[in-house]
DNA sequence: TATACTACCATGCTATACAAGGTACTATTA
DNA sequence: TAATAGTACCTTGTATAGCATGGTAGTATA
C-alpha cells in the first residue's frame, strides 16, 4: 500500500488488463487446428507473451468446457503423467468467429482514437 | 442462472472482457489532446462502441487521478451544472506511451496466433 | 527408496466492470 | 413561485475472474 515507491504498478496493472481480455480469443486460436493439451497451451501463450501462470488458465479451460465451447479427452503420455487434450466444439468454432469479428472492430475503434477522431 | 437459454452469454461476456482491458488506454487517448470532461468522454467512448455505463468510468477516473495519471479542475458551464475537466499529467503522458507500445505488442502476438504460428 | 520432472487442479484474495439508485445545479414552463 | 426536465457528477453492492500459492499424482532415474 506504499503509494510512492510502486509507481510502475499501474503500468503493470494495465498491461495485465490488456492481456486479460484477449485470453479467451487466444486460447481458441491455439485450439483451432486440432487437439492440444494444457501445458502446451501455456507454453505457446508464454511464447506469445500473453500469460504466465497456470492459475489463470486451468479455471478458464474448465469454464469453457462447462459452457460447451471445448471438449477434452484424457490421453496417456509416453513419458510422464496423462494429458488432457482439448479441442473446439461447433459452438467453439462459432465463438471463435464471433470473437475474431469483435477483435477487428475493437482494433478499428482504437485506431480511430489513436488518430484523434473524437469530435461530436 | 439458467444455463440452457442464455447460450450467448459467453459471447457477450468475452466481448466485455475484450473492451475491459483497453479502457485505460482509450481514456488516455481521448485526453491526449487537451482537457475533456467526464460526460464528454463517455459520449466519445460510446461512439467508438467501447463502453456504455457511467458506473465503470467514474471510478476509473478517480483511480487514475489518485495515481497521478490525471488531474482535473472544476469549470462552470454556461448551461447546466459545473463540469470536471481532466487532462494528462507527465506521468500520464508516459503511461500513454507505455500502453501504446504494449498494445502494439499484443496486436502483433494475436496476429501471429491468427496465422497459426504455434510450433515448438 | 529418494529425488526430479511433468501435468493437472483447488483455495483464497483482490481488483474491477456493471447495475441500480442518488444528489445537485440550471433552464423552462405553468 | 413551484414543478418538471435536462445535465452532470457520484456511490454502493454484487458478481466475475486473474493471480498467488500450494497441493496431488504418475513416471523416470540414481
């Protein structure tokens, strides 16, 4: 709660916020080409600098599966514990299309604001 | 709490999420050219289809002012109640630059995912 | 048997968007 | 003067969801 020394906290916070909203969209993008298991998703997202912690992704996948966006099946691994492979349902495909459209619109809106197009 | 009839709730939810993260950035963009008062900000954001309700923006502006990103002054209006005009501090200008950079990176990452660039 | 690695998961905290309702000032009109 | 409408600001309560932290379990190796 020190308000003088953590002046970069707002930056970090806003960075986090920016990534947050895109998370569902990015997860669906990662799954659009086939079955992927959870740790693999985390690694891919980290490569894209989009997420770091497991505690965010596992509940998210559970929610998406509960809402019939994803399904999964367990699969034995040759080395290590079994893996939970996820893929998109038809509803998931539809949601992906919807989110892609929304992202395009959002990006366009931000571009407009960046160019200072705020006149009544 | 009905889980069968509100099957578009996840879409709405994700749309909301997408806008959420961009809010700080968009507010700073709106203020980058000078003093603006709150209702005006709300109208501009609505035009850009980025936010709808006041209950989101007022607390956000308070937070940003508390964190020395924005300052404000009261100004009489010729018609109606007085208005609270906000503008960016130097810290706010710096944050805007930071957030612009972050947004660029995020957009690039999403573009990469859209093109299916997830290979180890 | 013990250690290391991989993978999955749950709990508690905190931040925050939204819904809903409220206050106060000005102008218009009866 | 009194009532209504319009504008602008603000607060409270609720629910969502990311994150920190810690834990379980299977496999492989020393």
